[in-house]
């Protein structure tokens, strides 16, 4: 056996210190997530029930449930999804399948990166200027959904691009060799083989769109709007609506004397929905990766 | 020799045109954002706008009866102070966590930690703001004995938690991009992991790590709801972390609803939007150039 010299001992000592420090830093990042989520759930526990989800807010949002904002968020998410998905997926197809490595492609890539980096409040200003005023949609669900769609599109583009890139080149070559055109190859070989990545992107878009507040504040979401209880089609495309994220902001800062359980309940529903949707994306990704044949 | 039917050739060309259009749309959207924000703010920008007052005066009195003043220095100071504190916390912790995830833990832990980071990144900003308001606020009041806990410290911690995931995931990518032969060469010389990280990996991945930090800064500067709810509403240049401030983003979010359309105040808020767009554009562009520098090498 070798005898440990002071030098190796010191080396081992700094090694374990470094390890401990890095571990500490990682724990400090994970711990808040666990603490915060459990604290919010603990505070919201008494109010959480099916009634809380299905009742409309009452008494100036100081009682009742969250049906109207919940429904508004569902509307916004679905409509923005319908707008963002085709454009986002095709943009990714362009970047991965058609574009050559040129200054133009680099510009498109740069634009996608920048679109993801534009502050949410600037998206709100854009939505107000372009959709609400210029296009004349007014403050409406449609204007808010368009704003959300543009804001969340980079999420879809990024994960679709990654999925397309992971399809082996030989798949495409085999398809071209039997005489298929570019689009036929994409349609019948590339897209079916990358559907998992595309789905992941769509799911992440949903979670992002559901949580955003600033972009919808001035384009379609309002503090309060009365709708009949229990009706699924309570909002029209050109109506204004309530939204969960906005509702949380409203009842925690704008309305006095709200019983504290209400905002906690709203926060937990919003957080729970977003985390559940993300978990779904993760599970889907792990499952489909394990089934991959190449 | 069989040729393709005519409609097939046509539809191929049509679909390709649609795909190209969707690709270009990303550029159109970025230009569109700049154009429409600029368009709304242009009226005041070209008439009566005083850049000297705008950038160097801390007096923000957009609705004053006697004399309105639009100086955003205090708002810039708010943004800078909160962002700086957030980065002072998030950069060491984020890079540290990236190193741990990438170099120190086994594959099973790695997967779990990456999922946790992903979930941390998914928490909506309004929920973070709510946490700042209901959890951090009383905590800060108790620990530091200050009358109000909505201040730079509160906002900084919240923003740090929000921007750490992006720093970790981009930083981890940067470390992963360092070839394994570097690690093998270092380990073959008998160094410990820490020495390898400190002497080999960090110098080799420094551009990627810098890009991670820049993207974190971009995220922190542009964050709106969390800072609106967690930093208090005081348009002052802060002298300590216990002072309440207001950031550029929070000002727009708080005042846009009350400013009448096409009034001066409304247009100034759009000019702040142009300023924010420009800042984040430059930050993202720099991050992109830095990353591309890595790839080329």
C-alpha cells in the first residue's frame, strides 16, 4: 500500500470540500422548490375542493371559487395552442429540413432566440399595439391568445427542432431513394418519427401559456367578469375574460380583505396545473425515449 | 420512365412555400414587435421627448398636476439593483449546481436533478411574486426588523431563484460540450475532480458559461410580475438592499392600464418598452455570438 503523503491528503481534503460546496449549492436550488410547493399546499389545503374549482367568484372576489378564471385560462391556452403549433412546427421543419447553413438561416435562428428572450411586458405592449389597436380586435380573448401564441412559439420551435434533428439521416435517404419527394419524406418518415419531441414542445407551450400574466393583462384579461356558473361555452372569441394568473395577481394585490385561503388556493391550482403538465411532458419523453428503436 | 403527376409537383411547391413562410415568420415577429412598440411610442419620441431628462433624471411624475416629469433613472437603478443582487446569488449557485450535475453525480441523480431544475423553471412568475408577497415579505420583516419586506432583497432572491434554472441548464450544456479527452488527459495526470473542474473544464467551457450568465441576466431584466409584486412601489434610487424600488418592467405593468391611449404618459411607457427590447436584444445577441464562438472552435 502507498502511504498518503501530506500532499495527497490535502488534495483529498480540497476534493471533499469542493464536493460538499457544490452539493450544497445544488440543494439550495432544489430545496426552495420543495419548501415553497409544500408551504403553498399546506396553506391552501382547507379550501381545495371540487366546489372551489366549479364556483364563480362572489362578493367582489372575496368568496366563492375560481371557475371563471379557470375557464378563461383554458380558452386562452387552447386558442394560443391552435395558433402557435402549426406555425412553430413548420418553422422548425424549415430550419432543420430545408434551410442550408447560410446567413439567412442564422438570422432566423437568431430571431427565434430573441423572440424567446423578449420580456413578457414587451410582448404585452406589442399585443396591445398590433392586435388590440392596429388590427382592431379590441381587448379580447383572440388578441390575448395571439399575443400568447407568439410569445410561446419558440418553445415549440426549439423542441421540434431537436426532435427532427434526432431522426437519423439514413431514414430520409432511404425514403428519397424510393422516389419520395422532400415533403412526402417529411410527412411520412420524419414527422412520425419525431412526434414525441413535438408533443413535448406542445405540452411545454401549454404550461408556459397558462402561467403568463403580463402579456394578457392589457390584451384581453380583466380583473372581473361575471359568467354563468357551470357553462363551458361562457366566453366568446371577442369577449374579455378572467384568467387564473391574472386572478391570483388581482386578489393578492388589488382587492382588500380577501380571506387568505383564496389566493393560496388559486396559486396552488395554477402551480399544480403547470407542474402536472410539465411532469406529463417529462414522463412522455422518458417513456418514448425508452421505446426508441434506433 | 414515369413522371410525377402535375398536381403533385404543384402541391410540393406550395407546401414548401408555406414552410418557408413559417420559417421567415420568426423574423417577421421580432420586427413586428419592434415596429408596433415603436409605432405606439413614436408620437412622443419625435415631439417633446427629452432624452437628457429621460435617462438622467430620477424624477418620475407622469401624472403630476403642476409639471409632469418622465425621468427613468430611478427605474433603471431599480432594475439594475435587483438584477445585480439576483445575479450575485444566482451565478455562483447556478454554475456550482451545473458543475455538480455535470461532473460530480451519478447518472440516476443527474436525471432526477435535471427534472427538478426543469420543474423549477416552470413555476409561473406570478406565483413567484405571490411567494415574495406572502412568504418572503414577513420573513424579511422578522429577520431584519424592517417595517416592510417588499424590497431589493426580496426581489433579488425571487429573481435569483427564477434565473438559476436557465443558468444551470445552459451551463451544464456548456460543460457537456467539453470533449471527454480533456477530462481523461487531466485525470491521467492524477488530478482530483475539483482540480480538473477548476483547471481544465471551466477554462475550456468559459464562453458557454458566460452565455449562461448573460441569458440569466436577460431573464432577470425582463421579468415583470414577480418584481412588480415583490419589490414594493417606490420610485427611488435605492441606498441599501432594504429599500423598496420599482423596475422598468414593473412600471409599465403598473401604469399602462391607467394611462389613456395615445396620451404622453402612455407613449412614454412604450418608449420604456423600446428600451427594454433593446437591452434584452443586445444581451441575447451577445450570448448568441459568444456561444457561436465556442462552436466554431
